[in-house]
C-alpha cells in the first residue's frame, strides 16, 4: 500500500483571505484535516462537505491530545495511505511544533510537505499597523515564547530595548513574570508595548501602554488568547504617525 503524505499547512493569523493559494487548495481537497484551536472557523468553509475535521486544540489549562499522540495520529493515517492536512495557526515552524511532527514522520518513512503561512507576529503587526522593523526605530526583531518551561531561567538579555523589537507569543498568562524579567534585565519601565488580541479578525483589539503597566493592562482589559505582545519603540511611533487600529474583513 502506498503511503500518504502529511502536509504541514500554515493557516495564517486569522481570516481565510490571508491563506496562501497552496494552503487553500490543500484544504479544499483534503479528506482529513487535523487542526489546532487557533485556526479561524471560517477557514473550514473551504473544506469538502465530506472532509473529516479532527481538533487537537491545546490551551494552557487543557490538552485534548498530547503532542506524542498527535504525532502518532498523523503517521498512522499516512501509513493507511491517507493524505493528511495538519492545519496550524500562523506558520508551522514558528512556535507551531511543526519541526517535531516533521521529524517524527520522516523517521517513519512518511513524506512531508511544509506549506508556510503568514506568521502570527507578521499578521498581527500588519493588522495593527506596527512595523516590526523601522529605519528610525528598530533594526532587530526577536520572537520568543512567553509560555514555556523555565521561563525565569530564559536568557532574554538584549532582545528588547532601543533599536530592537521583541514579539512575545503565548505571553498573556505570564505577563507579570515577563514584565518583571525584562525590567530586571535593565529594560526601561516606560518602554512602549502593544498587546494585539484576535489579530486580523473582526474582533481584533490593540491595547497600548508601558512595560511596567503590562500586567495591569492585560488584567484590566481581560485579554484572552490568541494574543501577542510587542515591546519596542515601534509600538508608540506608529500611533504618532496616525496608524489605524481597525481591521475590517471584506463584507463586514
């Protein structure tokens, strides 16, 4: 029996309009789609009526399937001869654990195709009109995960500051620790920050403040995932330039 192929597909930051053409084609013809919880439901409208949709949504409080079981599910289906679309929010290789799934499949002789997506960082920054780099404000940008084991021991020194932009994925629940950590590393308490919730979706919010006020901002505004935190001068500079905070989906 011929083995199937596993397609690691990036769904982008939100709207189906932001899918790549390759991603949209694969979704529209797939018989089996294994998806994360951050995939916007409107994207599933592109799927075949008879497509099987399997959610492996994860949250800080609950994992519907541990990662090793997700790996096994993908490979088991491919060994049965089925092509599998593994659909992930953002890009599969930026905090999407796509690398782990690819390695597991390759080790078992399964072909993998990676279809990149607009990353959550790029999509959120674009929707909020915050340039991650800017000739006058930032020539370096870094991505970090705010929800990880041993956060306090992570070395973030030099990732944020003058001339730099720091983008934090999965940092809402650890905002107090993040602010404390960065200020302890010498970052100014008044460094501008932006929190982007539900980026590139109709319900998007862009909240701005200072690093010291970040924990109170997240708590007072009841920010929930999906949300990104951007730290750096670019978040304040775009306000001065008159950038809009609205993101309107076509037809809304």
